[in-house]
C-alpha cells in the first residue's frame, strides 16, 4: 500500500480552492462583458430615443410611438439588469452576518459589563477629613 503523505490533503484542498477562484474569475469576467454590452446597448437605445424625440410630430406617427414604447421597455430592462449585475443580495451575506455577530457580541458584552458594574458598584474613597490642628 502506498503511504499517504500529509501534503496530499493540503494539495487537494489547495487545488479545490484554486478551481473555485478560477471559476469565480470566469464568472466575474462574464459579468463584466455582459455589463459592457448592456451599457453599449443602453447608449444606442438612448441615442435612438433622442432621434425620435427630434422628429416633428413623432406622436402622430404610430410606428414611431410603437418603437418609442419598445425602446423605453428595453431601456427599463437594461437598467434593472445593470443594477442587478452590480448589486446582489448574496454579496451582502457575509457583511450582514459579521455585523450581526460582532454587533451582538458587543451588545452582550456591554450588558454584561453594565450588570457586573451595577451589581457591585465601587464607591469612590471618602475625601480626607480636614485637620483641626491650628498653626501658631
């Protein structure tokens, strides 16, 4: 039987961690590419919307009104997509639980110290008594 070295489990966990980091990097690159494409599409749609607004009596032309409604809908979808790409609730999991953990720990320690202090308060030492000796 081959002996397993102590380096073997460390190597496996390192390789697993490395694979996780590589996957996260691929996901980040993919999200970045999608954000860039969405921003470009948003700019194109915004330009087209402005060109439609510059056409005199664009509201009287049904095709332009329909196109404008479609552009507005697509811009709304892109805005939501871009915001959700930049902000996700899962990115707040760790900070949230750290706040709960350390805030709760601070709260418990504060109450414990207050309880201990109020239970056995230490009075300040009494002031020295004035001496009745008269100087001649």
